[in-house]
């Protein structure tokens, strides 16, 4: 393996955990919040009496 190729593999191995963690804990929740904001949540905000 050439020196530059092994360096690129080393960089990819070092950066991949950060990319995976960023995707799991930042990108996916942000996408889910955006997706949930597209729904109409008015039905869930109605106040109900406990006696009903």
C-alpha cells in the first residue's frame, strides 16, 4: 500500500466515528423534529376534563 493511500485510510478510520455519532445524535433528531413539525398537533392540545 502506498504511503498516501494508507494515510487516507487512517484519516477515514479516525473521522468515521465522529461522523457516525454526529448522524445519530444530531442529524437524525433534527430531521425527526422537522418531520414532526409538519403535522397538525391541534388535536393533542385539547383540554379534557377528568370526569368525562
